[in-house]
C-alpha cells in the first residue's frame, strides 16, 4: 500500500511517500481503508521529535475516518463496510480513571494513534476496535474525521464544563483557529451567543460567517471591558480559553458571577497570577480540558450530524504532499484544516 512515513525527526522533508507492506491485523484489531486524514499541529510537534514515545519509522495521523475492510475473529462490535472514526487515546480501559470516563488521564496508556502506532497518512491502517466509533448513517467522512481532535475539547468545554443552554453567552479566545471555529459552531448550534476574540482583524468576517454574534479584535488580555459592554455589564457564563496566559486576564474580567472557564490551550506555558479572593466571591470555576472520552465522541458525532456542522476545510491533498501540508500549516497559510486524501 501507499503510505507517507516519517523516516526521521526534523523538517517536513522527513515525510516520505512510499510503497510499504500491508499491515496485518490480529485479535481485537480492525483493518481500515482510509477515506481521509486531517493534518494536525500535533503532527508537526511529533515530527520535530518533541515527544519521546514516538519511534521511527512512523505513519502519523490521528484525525482519520474510513471503512472497515476486515476484523479480527474476536471483534464483535464492527463488521465489514462499517464507516468509523478514531478515538486516539489508547487508554488501558481498566484503571480508576478509565472506569470513571476519563481516559485522557489514564496512567497506563499505550500512547496515541499516529504516535506509538501507525495512523492515517496511508491508504490502510490497522487499529484497535476499542479505539473506533461508528459514524451516524450517511454522515460525511470529512466531517467525522475531525470529531475527536477538533470538536472534542470544545464540545466537552461547552456542554460538560459550561452546561451552556439556549441564550447563554460564551467567550471564545483564539477564535480563528480550528478549535475556536469549532467552538463557535457548537455554541451557535445550541442557541447560545458566541463572542469571538481574535488578534487578526482579517478574520472578523470568517468568524461572523461561522456564527459568532460579536467579534472583538484584541492581541492581549484587554478585551474584558468590551465583553462586559456587550453583555450589559454582566459578563459571560463560560469562557473557552484557547490561548491561555496571553488572554487570561481578559478571560477573568469577562466572566459573570458563577462563570466557568474551560482551559483548552496554552500558547506560551507561562505562569499567570490570580486573585483567589475574586475566585471565592464570584464563585468562578476554572477547569482544564484535554480530550473528550470515547463515549462523548459518539455524542459529538451525533451532534455534528444532527446540526449539519461542517468543518472549515482549507485544502485536500494527496498522501505524497504531506510534507507540503505540514509546511503550509506551520507557516499558518492555512485557514481551516488540511485533509490528506489517499
Ligand atoms: Zn489533531
Ligand atoms: Zn486506564
């Protein structure tokens, strides 16, 4: 089969498209024909060698969707022809954290799809059945492949942490990135009001097109007063924090009493300072969100499908152009996601 393999750690040129042996499958595993695979910023981090558990050569790609071609004899959940996408954490499934539905906290994880085992930059992949989720009838593969990585964290932030309902206001920082656009789509689908914060004046139109009720252009944490003015002085019920320390002062200032802040992203890894008195008096809640669970992924697929949510796709490229896709993503030329289509 054709695959794009990472042969060394380094620049985009380490991604080489070549003919490799078809992967064989064993018990508990499924052979998938890949329909499409998203190129993620995480893939660039992995390629540069910043994650110690990745060995070489490796086929990257965790944002994939495809069709079941064959399965191990003990696999009962899936049959040939099923259309599936991937939950990318290979959690143990048995520890206390896994059992309470928090697989991203599993201490016995075998690493992630596209990291410690081959992923979706290929025509075929063999994956554990325990990591697959069936798509709703008729759902497009291109929408499904982004459900876990792009829609998962904002969905968990908005529905589980924020418990956002019709009419409630949500601030989304770093709104013009992939997760930010996803967050806006989710808030809009719930009948909420999304207030987008972006540092790029050029992204205002796109944000409104995607469903933002209001857009505040701000490169630092100074948007809090704008948000208050937009909400009659009250502030918002939830901030989806995608940039972290650079915007956190504005985030705190934006919160209504009893407001929640779901932290999904941190750009610089810098400490912040908080007046804990404010936290007490306003009864704020600040919660980190890394990933949705496999159960939540089923819910997300249904939600995306039911609400006709479509990801912003910038370009579709063949496997041979994975290096070019990495370059465009890294140089921030891409507005929306890049898809590799075998
Ligand atoms: Zn991803
Ligand atoms: Zn576990």
